[in-house]
């Protein structure tokens, strides 16, 4: 894993090798969903949620900090 974050009872795990983000139920450990972030191999590094529920992540290959947000 390239990052772990807990938000609203869901554990998010970033995978550095594939550039995928996985979401697991905190209580059961069941895989809830996944997202291909489109990062190159080795690019996805840390992930963190802010107080507004936005997910921030780093792309080490492009020297970027990116935000993923869901509009309600």
C-alpha cells in the first residue's frame, strides 16, 4: 500500500503498483469499491482526507498534489 486513510467507517488503501484506490468496510473488511486513478506504476504515494471529505493524494512521478471530491 502507498497510503491508508479512514473516513466515515471506510478504510481507503492506495496501491502504488497499480494506481488503484480501494475502499474496505471498517467493520467487516469487505471490499466495497475501487477506483483506477490512472497513475503510472509507482506514482501514487500518500492519501489523506480533509475535514470537508475531500481526498488528497500525491503523484510522485508528476510532482503533483491532487484532490478528489464528491459533490453532494
